[in-house]
C-alpha cells in the first residue's frame, strides 16, 4: 500500500491534526509545535459519529482507543473544516508489545478506504520508527513538551482538589483556561522554564478560589493511559465524579514517562539490555524526578492541598504484589498506583480499561483479589469501555461503587461517634 509522505516544505502549508487525550496538557501543543514550524490542531470532536466512523474502519476486536482515535480523525476529515490536500495526521507509537504500535497502519488503511491515501500520517515516537514520516523531536521541542506535561500535571492535580468544592460554579475551569492561554504565550516566547515561580503562582491562584470546607470522599482513577485521561474515552469521568459529589484523584502523565524509563532500568537489570544507553536513561529518570519534586515540595510547604506521591515510593508500593518484569501495557505501574492510593487513604478506586486489553485486565482485575486480601477496606471497580458497552450501565456500576463508598464512610463515622460517646460516659464515672 502506498501512502503520503510528509515532506519538509509541508510544514508551511499543512495543518497537522492530533487526536485529543489529556484535556489540559494537549491544549498547549499548538503553541509549542508552532515554534518548531508545525501548524498543529488538537481534535476535541465527540459524539456518535466518532464511534460510528471508528467502527466503519477498525475491527471491533481491536482495542477501543484505536477505534476512537481513528474515528475521531476520520470524522474530522469528513467535517468539511479542512482542505484534504493540505492536512496531515499525527499519532503516537509506543514501540512496545501493545497494539498501540499498530494504530498507524490501521489509520493508513482507513484513509485508503476513503480514497485519501495522499494524506500523510506522522508518527510521534522515541523508538526510531517510521523514519520517513515522523515528527522531528529536537532537543528544544522535547524540552518544551516535557515542561508542558509537568505543568499540565500540576494544573490537573490542583484543579481536581478545587473544582469539587468551588462556591461559584465554573470558576476553576475559567482559571484553567486562563493558565493555558498564559502558558501558550510563554512557550511561544521561550519564557516557560521558571518552574518554581510558576508553581508558586499556581498554588496561590487556586487557593484564591472560594470553596466549601466540607470534605468529600476522594475517588482514585487508574487504568490504561488513554482510558484514564481521555474524556472521549471515559465519558468525562472526572466531571462525572464531581457532579456525583466526589473528588477525583489521578496521577500525572509524567509518572507514565518515569514508568517507561524505569522499565529500561529493569531490562538492564534482568536481561542486560541497554548497556550503552543505560547511564543516559538513568540520568533522564533522575532529572524528571527532581523536576517533579519541585512541585511536590512547594505543595507540602504551603499545606493547603494534598501533594502527589513521589514516584520512588510508588515503585516500592508494588513490592509484594507484582514484579517489575510485568511491563506490557501499564504493567506494574497500575497495581503500584492502586496500592499508593490506598496507602494515602483513598480506598475507592476506578480502573478504566478498554475491553479486551489483555495486559490491563491482568494487572487490574487480575490483581484485585490480592490487593483486597491485604487491604480489605479497598473498594475497587474495573470499568470496561467498548463501543458495544452501554454508558448507562457503566455509570450505574460506578454509582454502585460510590454508594458503597458513602456507606463505608457513614459506618466509619458511626463507629467514631460510638467510640467517642463510650469514652465520654467512662470519663463521667471515672
């Protein structure tokens, strides 16, 4: 099959469409890639037409994220918004054992089916794949993307601790939009790398939003990376939990990057791979951890918000549950995140996963019993997302888990009240 090639001169003429995943982080992409000469547009189109286009071009047995990503792109191309002779598509490739490495071939097949073989598909990867059609990840561009993910993680972390409690509905989202606009200008003007000052300002601005002091039950979200973060995939799970009266908690995407770097260390330790690159991979991991630590320490020093877990501790939390050699899909990271949440007192956890994603069924559903044996208070539910799955049924399963969370909280409160009453009575007769 012949397919379109993205030539250097196309940077000036073509719009590169990127499927949406992280609702905050990806909104920084247009400004960042503009500095590298690319005109990028992130897709946020949703609706039944996305699923229908996905089903029309991708076999139902292929994982749900592939179906959604390809459906989103084809629906966008059919919208009439774009000149089909001046558009390109971009998609990530993991280079690992996940089916995600094959999305690009499915996308090209879908384009061929529509008669659009000329539309180039660029690969975003760190594995040397698709050399003819890959985004040139230079050091300046890579540095900006790294900061975008770290800043996006920080905004997401604080947003989820403020939005459930805001007294004036919509104020948190307005601040997020303002921050994205300000950061976009900073990236465009290369004034983005004063992270400490940005984090200090970020904490103060979220603190300034008036909010209720009535604490809500915190609910952790883990899962396959697309289903965990993409509103299109998980039906806006964060907003759903907030509307139901809960506080969502999910780790930053930088942790997934650290997981990939840690896996290289594991390969070196287990199989003596990466002998030449191991020192550089270790250095990269340590640098990223130190960059995360800047935000974590500032949150701890301020004391208003919960601080995110440190990744070194997340790694240790997998001990006794799952070996680090389990690294297909989200591998040991998913189990480690569940245990980390429980240790932080967040025992109610949703695992969002594509139906039929074998690695994530193993490391999520497959680990549930072992985790519950050690932490009986854990309230875990795995939600399978699939084009044939009913959104109503998914939300009802989540509501059942949330009802159990409320019941457990009431039982704990009653137990504390009873204990306090008994102590008061004993003191009266002492």
